[in-house]
């Protein structure tokens, strides 16, 4: 499993270096019109750029050279099915809108799952120069330093970050945010689910919640948070899996309290799942 982590780190580094060069030089072209996404994204406010596709190719090319028999699932390319129990789940540029707005909170997210269970997770935030690595049952590190989730137990002292998962979830997200804001210390939106997940793992925030999310956005981050001692579930409190679309990532100590607030807010808690 160390080999797979090394492959993921190498791929994330190459893609991240390419992204940060273009970020610093303001080199990007938007696919589609001003705010209209490419055809495989249904939400009008989501943006993809040339950088998403360039980083995607960098990562796929390297993984194919190192693990040619593995399946690959990426946000830009879709599913490359080789019939393997191993699947690389990739978001080559998580936080595309941040990137295009010259906001440094963006990341490369790479997860390797075995039989749909994440075993390796790597998140690289190139502008922040932070490499986050998690391996199943081996813990989580940020730039080689082991990290653990926060010790916060009091909901009133809890910092939560969140992502609506797309504009069609804005009403649900607003209801959820309003309910939580009344009980917690603060609620913030960073704009990159991968970054928000590893902020929980690193103990910088106490919880992260999102709606209708795709697996490539959070698969690596979920493993990072779990390996740092956190808890991950759907909004029913059941274990999260790759085909579930709503999730709560927390330090574990405030998990039930946050779920309780979500329920009391009458936020719809759909049972449907996302096909990967």
C-alpha cells in the first residue's frame, strides 16, 4: 500500500505543480461560455477550465504507467473500466471556481479504493504547499507530520465548514447553515471539499458537511479524516460509502450534536444514492 501512496503523491505533485504555475501566471481558459459548464456538468454555476483537463491528463498518464490494470474514475474523463477491484478516484482540480477567481484554496484529490473501500488518500494543495497523505490503518500526515482531529466537544465552540454540492442544493444548504449557525461558533464555506475535509483531519475545524457530493470530491478527504481519528457518516448517522451523496465529517465528539441540529432544521434527508 505504500507503493500506491507514492504513486498518488507523485501524480498529485506533478498535477499540482502544473496548476500552481498557471495559477500564478493567470493562465486559464474557461470551457463553455462565461458560467456555463461543459456538457458532463449539469449545474450552470459550476465552471471548468483548461487546467482541469490538463491536470486530469497528467494524473491519468502517470497512473496508467504505474498501475496499468487499475480502473480510473475522474471528474473530467469519467470511468475507465479495466475490470479491476482497484479504482483510482480523482478530482484533478477541486475548487475550480476558486482557481479561476485567483483564490488559493484549491487542491488535487486522489484516492485509491479496493472493492469500493478507500485504502489510500492524497490531497495536494499546491499554492498552500500542503501534501496530505492517508493510508488505511496507517494514520494521516500533513507534509509528513502526523495529524489528529480536534478535541472540541462543546457544540457552541464548534467550527463547521460546508459545501452545497451545487446550486440546486442552495435551499437545503441555506436551511442547514441557518440551523447550525444558531448553535455553533461559526460556519464557513471554503470552496473546495477536499481542502475542507483535510482541515477536519488536521484539527483546524471541527466538522465538514456537504450535500449531493460526488465521490471524487471527498473520497480522499474522507479517508484522511478517518485516519486522523474522525468520524464520517451520512445524515442518518450511517457509515458513508462511495455512492452516498450527503455526508458529515467530524472530529467524532460533536458528530451526534451536529446531526441533531440537521434533523431539527427539517433539512430533507434523502435516501437516494449516487451511482459511480
